C-alpha cells in the first residue's frame, strides 16, 4: 500500500505550520516534557481507554495502554492516552445500552477534536466494543480495537462455572431452596476470579469476536485471557501496527464491506453468540453505510451450526476456547461460508489470516460434521405480535418449548413483574407464556436486559426451570432460556405487545419462524383504540436526546442522525 509522508498527517494541521496557533500547540505539548521531535511529523496515536474504577472488566486497561504505547513508540509514532466513557455492564444503571450511543458520540468527537492520526480502542465489556467501533467508523481515522480479554476460569465443587451464566442459574436454585446462603456467598467471591470480561459466550465475547471477524482487531486477540502475558504482547503489537495503518491511510472504510459484516454474523453464529449482536452489528453496519437486517441473521442462522461448546449453550469457558484455537480455528472450519477476500487490519485478507489456524481441542471447537447443535444460534420470528421481528437464541432454549402455545401472563413493566412474580397466588403454570412490556428502547428506557424473566417461585418449587418468555427487552448473552426478545415495534410506541391481555393465547413456532397472538383483528382494533402511551421516561439531558432519536431494535437502536457513512470533516484551525 502506498505510504503517505509526514506532511500528509492530520496532526500536522495542529503542529506542522509556522503560525501562532501551531506554536501554541507545540508549546503546550512541550510544557509537559515532550520533546518537539517526539511528536512533530510523527503519527499521533490516540489510545482511547474505557478504564474506570467501576469497570472490573477493564481494570487492567491502564496497564494495557502502556503496552500499546510501547508498540507505538517502537514504530516511530507518538501515543496519547485519552479517557472515554466507561460502561461497566453490571454497575451502570438503568442499562449500559442507554449509553452505548453516548460512548459512540464521545469516541467520534474525541477523535475529531484532537490532533490525532489514528486510534487504538481499548474496550471489551458489552457495549464498549460496538460503541467505540460505531464512533471510530464515523470519525473515519485508521483504528484498531484491542479487546480487554476474558477473565480466567472458575470452578465450584469440581464444575466449571461461568460469569453471569451461573449467577443466574444458582440464583434460581437459591430461590428454590436447593442451595444454602453459605453456598451463595461462596459463589459471590468465587465466580469472577480475575479482571477481564465475562468468560462465557456472553455479549462481551460475542462482540469482541464479531469485531475480530470484521477485521478490526488482531486475529486471535478476542479470546486471549486478560491476565495472560500474551495479552500484553498482543497490545504492543497492535501499537506497532496502528502506526503502519496511519502511514497507509488505511481507514475503516477501506477495510469494511457488507461482506465483512456477513462474516461477523457467520462467526458468531458458529460461536453461539449473544442475541445482542443482532442490534450491535446492524448499528455498526449502518454507521459504515451498509444495510444489514434481521433477515441476514436468520438466513445465516439457518446455515451455520453451533461449533463452539461454550456456556451458556455448552460446557466450557473462554480460556478453553482460546487454547482450543480461538476464532481463527472457528473461521477456518467455516471458511466455505465466509467472504475470504474481506480485508483485515493486519493487511491480509481474512482467508490468509486464518490459513494456518489450528484446532487442537475438538471438545471445545467442533467440526462441521460434529457440531454442538444444529439448532441456529439466531432465529428471527415474525407475526402479528412482532410485525417487525423478534429474535430468539434456540441453542440456549429448551427444545420442546420452541413450538409452544399457551396463555399469556402480562407484566406491565419490570416493577409490576418484581412485585408479583413470586406471589404464591399468581395464576401461572409451566405452559403460561410470561410477557413483559414497556422494556424496549423507549420504554425501558434503553432496552435493559430484562428479557430473561425470572421463574415464578411457585414453579421453581415444582422443578420448572424454563418457560416461554416474551418481551421488548434484551437478554444478557450470559443467560439462557426460551426467551423471545427485541419484539418490534416495542409496546411503548404502540406495538402489538401493548395490546396483549392475561389469558390471550400466544403461539411460538421456531419451525415457521412465527410469533402469533391468537386474538381477532377486530378485538385488537378495539384494544388499540383504548390504548394510551405510557408517560415519557425522560424530560431533560441525554435521556431526552435518546428518547427523541433512538431507533427500534431492528434498526440497531442508533440515533437517527448518526447513521450513514461518516468520515472526519476537520474543523478549521484558525
Ligand atoms: Fe463486563 Fe460481563 S460484565 S463483560
């Protein structure tokens, strides 16, 4: 690729001229001890860091920023660390999804407003990957994503236990009285044993793998455990590589294509990724100017079996996945389904980048002939209850419930659900379909991960551990169950979910990809006339901006004014 010269660097607009402004810019850099020749005429690399004291998944990212900086300097660049919003999944309320677009906007504007030529994006916890990629794609500067890496494995009583997955599982057992409070407290200290992202195929793993398959991370990076020495070496190598990408002016627009996004969906279908990907991949693609829809997820889901034996759909954890070959091994197995000519930040095509992949542990990464499951990781159902679609993860569901007909039990919102779910008088059987509404992008607000509704206590006592659950919410990728999610349009804007009443019969058919409310059109029209929109959830600030501009789940929940191919339009420096 043709290399640019120092005069072409964007940062030269700040530092290269013989003007008063450039004098002041250079002066202020030297004020903190940087020599003029360290940064003038060199690629300046922003290390955007989502570290914070309340993001345990990213607790090591200040150290990794130093590893990246070492690589940048070794390649003749100049690193600058810039903090951006930290979205620790567990701590941020009401949901990090409310703030994904804020991180995307911050990423874009931090890059646009500073004298930088390219960026390393340090993130990993669920929304940080997609948020940073959305912003960086819009900024249009060369960039690479360095994933935080998963936490190490944990065991309890000889069994592997996974972050998130077993929290939920043992919570149900604790509520059912099958484990003691002492057990529960031991699990609290023993399940998450190091810094790093959740060690199952949750949303963090799904999205870091998707970004790797898109070609925007070093190949094999997403599964390196956060505390492994290899993680530091990967970060340093990324620091070296971003300098080359800047000289080559290799922006995301030159790497990404519709085919790269299809590759990402194939990859996570084979891995059994989180349903949240159906929102984030669409949002990232639309930022890059490509149309990816739920139909792409369903079509790919039908073709790609589950190859990766990881919780919550399987038995193992991310460290096992890494040592079994990681994403390159999965992609190599799926190569006939991939667009191998897609480019990657390594400068190689995807096909070349995975050519030497090995899969040393077939218990974890299976072959196409011996999949973990032939059920799809993603399926999209439609019908009069979800005219614009809803998603389900069949591999994490109970097979017999994927064809089900039952009476609805409706919860108006999460507070209503919390107040009533454990009521001993609740009229519920294992055939009941639990419905939660007003939990979507506007209703939540921010579409929280409430879609994995808890089992009613009286059914837990009878040994019931799964039921059909339907909502306009999302579900944590670490969770499992027969949960129909992202129902669109959402109830808060008058989608049919708003019209369901207790006792209405709902039918789910995975085979027919159908979700039906068996109520006559006349009756639904009567109910619609009486329907009143819930009170707005926001009156000011960012939440108001969110409420006024967020799109529905099938469009990626981005802000309507941020979609479309971007590219830095530099401000004038007077
Ligand atoms: Fe951060 Fe799961 S809470 S990745």
